[in-house]
C-alpha cells in the first residue's frame, strides 16, 4: 500500500549523553512539552465579556528512565556529581533515540542541560525472581523532537 506509515514500537530505545556511553532502558516517560495557559477577560464592543486564552511559559517534564540494574556505575557516578555540588559539571545534553525493527534510528528527542535529579536503586525481595530495576530522573531545560 503506497504511502502507508506504520506506528513505531516503543520497546527499542537508548539514552545517549555527552561524555557517557549509551544506555538501554526498559521504560521511558516525560518526553513532553507544555505551555501554561494564561486567561484574561476582554469586553467586546457589544458589552459581552470574552475570555481569551494565550500561551504562557513553556515547561518540560522530567525524563524518567528505568532499567535492569547492571554493574555499570556511570549513572550513579553522574548523580554523585550533583550530590557533591558539581552541578555545572554534571549538566549534559542528551538524546532519547528510538529504533525500528531493522535497527534504524527513526525518532530522536534531544534534551538540553540535563542533570540527574534522582536515582533509585532496586526494590529487593527474596520471595520472587523479578529483575532488579533501577530508575533515574533527569531534569533538563528543553526537549525537541528532531527526527
């Protein structure tokens, strides 16, 4: 069928960071932008009050990534920079990159000046055999879909 574009699967994506290796995750959320809404009232010529809505300040959600814990300490070391007060050093530009079934890059979300605001180790329970999951939250100053 000519012109058909199938939706992408959401399971094949990576995090790329300046100065840190790529990391694969099992979940990602927070790829959004939002404008606050400013409402103001205006009186029309006929005396009717009209409520106008205009875009206010732009804001982005934090990016939250979850993955099975490994022996890779790079994300924990990145968070340690914040704990040690090295905020400027910790800020990194990065991307969440989505791939298709043939391993071709199909979508890219770039963020600016990201830093790890939170990192969470796994919840451990000897009564089950689930994968141990760690989570990182990245605060940033802008997100754009560039591909």
